[in-house]
């Protein structure tokens, strides 16, 4: 059974940090690219980061570049996202997803997510003082 389970979200003050984790099972994690996608309240899905299967190449959206760092531990089947210098506008549900969603628009990502086992259930990040 394919599973992606995120954790690590929470309430943090502006300027603070969090580390999100996503544990994968049921598929060959080490051979696939992975994405972090977020959805802010009232907004569409936004791909914020992608990492290739070997971890050698990464992508960040302009909104998070320089503040977020994606990594993976293939022997542990785990994907990470380090969130630093958090801002109120980073408040969102964060999802990990199998595949490269760098070029996906919000509508296509929503169609991909609907009922899909290749997306986790999400972890909430709230940035507020």
C-alpha cells in the first residue's frame, strides 16, 4: 500500500523555523523525484520545492528560495523540508507528493491530488505572533 505521511508542522512565530518530514512506503522511494506543495488559506496549490531521486538537483519557488531547504534520506524513505525565516505568508497546509510538480499549475495539481495515494494528507504550518 502506497503511503506518504507528513509531520512536523505547527504554530511558529515569524522568523522561526520548522522541519517537515514525509515518510514514504509502498513504492521505490529512492528512484523517484519528490515535491513539496502547499496550499494557503483560500488559495490554490503551489509547488515550493522539488528534489530529484538522488538528491543532487533541487528546485525552489521564488517565494521560498533562500529560506527553505529540501533534502532526502533514501535509506530511511524520508523526505524533508527545512523552513527558516518563516513569514506569515508561509501559513499553509504542506503536502509531500511523488513526482515533479515544478511546472504544474494549481488546477492540474488539484486533479493529481484528488483521491491520490501519491500525495500525503498534509501537515499544517501556521506562522503567527
